[in-house]
């Protein structure tokens, strides 16, 4: 770990900023990808509920 930090210490400020921006960009892409898959899954669950559970009260009130 100290060798990783010592290598980071000899970099210029602009290189350090660029590295931080790259790391944040990668994490943002990962979070966005996970979010898209989770929203898709939730959408499927809501569709299932709407098709299967909501028609039941309508049938019982007629």
C-alpha cells in the first residue's frame, strides 16, 4: 500500500486530478449501469403486480 501511495506522491498535480476524474467517471458508469438494471427489474415487478393483482378487486366489485 505504501508503494502505491509513494508512486502517487511523485505525480504532478494535473496528473493526480486527471486520475481522480477517471476513477470518479468509472464509478459513475458502474453505478448508472447497476441503476438501469435495477429499474428494469422493478419495472417488471410493477407490471406483474398490475396484471395479476389489480384486476382482482375490479372483478369482485362487479
